[in-house]
């Protein structure tokens, strides 16, 4: 767990993270390219002396994961990706400061040219947000990962969507992915208790019609039936009271 100084570094990382996400929201529209977003992330990270960490720790080729429509996670910033109206795009970004090596991890989804004529897209995002904040509400000291998984699964299934079962949330500190892993559904075999000072990356992921995924072994993981999906993610701190959202 982080000490007070390291927590302040994480909060400083979060400020940079927010600048990246605000900058993405400002420019993303029809005809924006994945390459433009990737270069923007590198520019802001360099200005603030932090690393786009997924690129460094796993040799991922890009500065940010950009997953479009049926790409679930680890979407590449490929040259031919040009956003179109009604694309559902998720931006997943990790930061590590150069001095202390502290990580933050967060993600958000957007619909290009949001249009209420597409209720399924809007409902996916709304259901994901509700699951995310149900997760945060359940993330209290002495609750367990069981409580969190149950809270996420209930919100997602109440909205008539499917829960991803092969991808998880996780603890985060000086490594990007640390234990305990947080399942997005109820699991009777996972009982780690949450403790004050734990920092967790929470990322409920839901599907429109299926929870099955397939890996093309070139980073991208796809939804097997080609349906849509959605992801939001926060890094949080477990406190004596309610969880603190770091980013």
C-alpha cells in the first residue's frame, strides 16, 4: 500500500490523466484519427514528465488503447482508424511518474456524434456508469471483492446486458496490475477483504448480447458475436469511510 507521499504522487498523476482525457474529449469527433489521439497523449505526457506506462511495461506499440465498437480491450492506434458518426470508442490510458514509479489507470467510452436516435448506445454507457458507481459504493473497508462483484453484476444484468467474465479490475500501485483481481461478477471463491490504503483500478465491462471474447494475438481482443460493449474505469483509494476517486 502507498504511504502519504506516494498517495500525493498518485493524485498528481491523476491531474495529468484528467488533462489527457479533457484534451481527447475536446478533439474527438467524426474524422478524428486514432493516430491523432495517440500523438496527443504522448505530447501531454512528455510535457508533464510522466510515462504512458502500458507502452513501457508490456511493449504495447502505442501510448493509449483505443478500442472501437467490437474491439473489447487493447485496441491499437492503427493508421487506418478514422472515427465515424455513431462509433462507440473507449479510451484506456495508464500513467507512471518517472521519479517514484506510481501508476494510475482510467478509461471512458464515448459515442461519436452522440445521437438519441441510438438508444442502445446510450443505454450501454448509462448502464456501465451505474455499474461503476455501484462498485465504488461497495468498495468500503472490510467489504470483500465478493461484495464488489455482486454489485457490478446486479447493475449490469438489471439493465439486460451481459457481464464480461474473462477480464477483471485489479489493485494498482508500483505495478500496473496487482492482486487482488476484481471480478465483474459474483464469485464464491474470491473473499479478499478491502483494507484502508488499498488502491484499486475498477473497470466494469459489459456486452450488448454476449460475454464471449476472442483474441487475434495482435493485441486486440474482440467480442465473439460482433456486438457492442462499453467500459469505464477509475483508480480509487479505500478509506475509513467512502472510497476516494483518484482519477
